[in-house]
C-alpha cells in the first residue's frame, strides 16, 4: 500500500495549526497535529480533528450546479466547469455592457485564500464594488494599531507576562493554541484580567472578571486610562521619549472618571480602578483582544484606546509585553503588479457607500451597501453578485433585507464547500476546495507570526480552489494576464523575500517569525508619520475623525433609547461556539454532536421572572423580528444581558426550506442601517435592546 505523509497547515480558520497528513493510494487516511509547528506544537482543536470528515462528507459540493427551478426552490442540474464559467462570464460581461462594470459586485467571507484574489479580479474587471467582513472582524484592531504605533502587536507568551488582559476574546473557542499559552501563563503566576459579559473558560480562572455591558468597551478603556494617568502609574520615561499627544490625552480622559464609566459600562467604579491598577503594577503586561470589540459605532476607537493603554504603560516591544512579529513575505497579490489602476477613476469615485466616508486606506465597500443598492437601485443598479466563501443570508446584518436582495438581483453566483442558505439562492454554484486540495502560503495574523505551507495532497470530485476558479473566470473574460500561472507560481512570488520556494518551504514545514524588541525602535522609531506612538492622531484629525478616542452611545441601548427599553428590557450580544467557524460545520456529525442546537445564555434570576426553565425554547425579539434558541441558564451573567448563539442554520432541513435560515439566525435581529462606525463602517451587532419569552 503506497503511503506518504505531508507537512501542511490546517486552514479551516486562520491561526496556523500544523498538521501531518497521511495519504494512502490517493486518499487521506490519517491526520494529526505537527509537533514541529512553531505555533500549535502538535495540538489541534475539534475543527481541525474533523478535517477528514469534512473533506469526504457526502454533502460536499463536488461539481458545478445550475439552478433549474425557482430561486431558492432547491432544484439543480449538474453542469461542466466550462458551462458554469461561461454562464458567469457572460452574465458579468452583459451587466458591464448594459450598466457599467460597477453594476457587478463581489462579496468575500472566509474564503481560504483570502480577499485578495477577488479584489484583484474585480479591479481587473473594472468594478470598485468588493465587500469584505473585515469591518466587523480584525480590521478595526489592525487599522487602529497601525495608526497608533505602526504594527499589530500580540502578547509575548514566550516570556512570562506579569499580567494579561483578555478583552472581548474567548481563545478557548477560536484561538486554540493561544488559549493554551494563556492557560500556561496563568498557571505560572500571570495576573489574569478578563473583560467579557459571559463567563468564559479564562474568566473562570481570572483574578478579575469585568462583565462589561456589550458595546461599551471604549468607555471602559478610557476609564482605565483615566486611572493610570491620574494615579501616575504609566511609564513616564516611555511616554516622554516615544509618544506624541500625551498632554492632550491627559486632559481628554478627565471626562471619563470611573464613576461616570461605571454608569455606562455597568462595572462598579472600584472594579475599574482595581483592573487598571492590577494591569499597571504588574509589568510587563499583554492584551489579548478579540472580535468582541470590532462591532458598533466605537469599533476602531475602542481598539485605538486599548492600543494607547498598551503604549503609555510601556508594554510595546519588550519581553513579556505586546510584541511585533515580522515575516519576510511579499504583499498578498493585490498590488503585484498594481491592478487598482484598472478601475477607471470615475468608477472608483462612484463606488458604493461614498456617503459613509471611511478612512482613505479602506478600499472595500460595506456589505450592507451592496444589499441596499440591489434593493433601492441607488445610486445605480447592481445586476450581478459573485459571492466567494461567504454565507450572507446568515452573516450579514438584517438578514431579511439580504434575503430580499438575493431574490431581486438578476444574477447570483456562489463558490463554497457545501450548499448553504446563500448558495441555495444562487443561479450557479461552484464547488470550492478544502485546504487538502490546493497549495498555499499561510501566515497567521492573530498570533506569533510564521510562514507555513499548505500542501495539495488530494482532489475530491471537480472541486477547485478560489484562485483556480477566479483565474479560469479571468481567462474567459480576457484578463488572465493579471493572474499567475499555477498556485505554486503564486506561492513562489509571495515567498521571494524569504528566499525560499514553495517546495523548499514544504520540506522545511515552516519558518518562524521574528520578534522586534526595543533595540529596533531605538534605531528606527515607530512606523508612524512622527516616528513615535501617536496618542493624538494628526492623521485622523486631518481626515476629519476624532484624533483622540471619544465614546459615543450606539442606538437601541438602555442609555440611548430608554423608551424602547421599556418594551425591550434586555440587552443581547452574541458568541461563537468552538466546534464551528462562523456559519460553517453544522453538517459535520462530530462537530454537531458537541453543540447540537443554538443556545442562548440567560441569567437564572431573569429566566425565573420570565417563566423560563433550563432547556426551554425561547423567542428572542428586537424591533426587526424574532428567532428561537434554547435557554441555557448561566450563573454570573448580568441579569440584564443575554448571549445568543451566532450564525445558526440547519443543513438537515434541506435546500427547499433554505435550511431554516431564519429560525435561529441572530442577524434577523440586527440592523443594517446607519449609524456605522465612521472610520471603518462597522455595523451595530452587540448591545442591542431585545426581549425574551418562552415558545408556547
């Protein structure tokens, strides 16, 4: 029996866990963690362990499909790749001929090769209208970090931090190897502060758990800054030498004393002081932040405030603090060679959502603008929509609007691993590849940096990678020259600064990143216009945004709308569950068995008042609609807050029912209307008023 083992990287999410894949006679027969991987060191989460089950699942899309019934009816005909690509190319070309290239929109989600390829394709085609999910996932933190000190910092677990704040992040569910590092640090004496409405695994172990009101994190960050400045706990030497705008910050944060912040956040003033002192007096210290702060009108400025807190404490680029990791990689294909110029200036100046001015560097449109433009046909019609690795019917704000847009748009194409509620609405569905089925370079953005290989070891059916699909579609449209030859050619181009080829990287199994400590800063300064940490951002001021973080209450909260709170007295937020990545994986039996139904966490006292028992199905309702989830009575949760399960749909219900997309989907409850975060466009997905009652 022919058997071979390959070093690769699990790419079901983006944290870079190494895998050893055994292939026998052309089939994957075994998978285990790679102990030599510099990040995961042999460990795998439940998603990674289910990879083979996903690869060979009987419901995998394996061939292109063409809709033959009514949209959403669930009737399909298998077609060839040529017919599928010809259909898409003709529809895109016809929309461009009749209405202009901007009448074609692209949406990208958790596609396994990232958002760069569709943006490159769209630019070559001539449309500026490419949406992403970065505005509610990671981009606020990355952008704020670069604006403040020029790089994205992560806790340096290799040296023991004396204290660690875990803020809006549950690593046990979605940052598997980071969670192991945080646990090890806590066991070794690191003081642990967890900021989360729900008692996560780390919150249960914490020295201090702050149950922040969902959506009010910026006020908490400003209150903590108030304490460390007024009590002179900050790093005076670092502030004097390496920051600009500190005196302006000192005056600004006088508006955020702990007593006022307590009213906003529902955290007692003394707890705010305790958290600030614990963090400030136990240095070096790190902050492990997450997706919980990426949502709402304050998303980018929340990240800015936390970045400022890190900086004034002198925790940047020191052993055991918040470190900068670097890897020698070329930019991921978007501008190589430059293709943005393929979008005519008049088209770029007419992209969707210009009325919502975002930062100059934000080159994508907001997902909700595509939806609203399809419905309203303003400022122009959207006639064709290509969706790659995304499930908008479950993941876009205000799902009912998304459904109406999918019903209305003239042509819809979706590329994905499985049939989803969104794919079931499409005219053409394309079978995408798993990480076993294509070559790629992986460089995780969330933790210690590394350059890792992802190797093609098998091929199931006629599945193709996102890159292969778009390159073939580009050839049909006459723009193939803007794509590389094979995926290996592309990987070699990305790896050129590292001085290795993809084959060499695959043999090595990966290259660890390099940390940069203060000796580099002494020589080079920070990668900002001033060369220092920009507490007061002149860039932001010049663009018309708040140069210092200022708290703004979002709509539909107890503070902004007390009248609405009389009808909807509770506040809801959401959480991801460990077995799933976003909306994916619910048809995988081993994962579904771990978390079989959507659950909503409710305080036992609140539940008793509402006549709800543990395990009861309940309705959760906002102004926009209602869903049902199963009650999980959760001690310690603020009685005014509920935590709903994110991204639920039911593969077992079948395509003709659109897989029960509206039954338990929290985006039935959310709003796609402004106000958005002014700098980056984040929608309000947390802290929204709701009510809960038992299903009769």
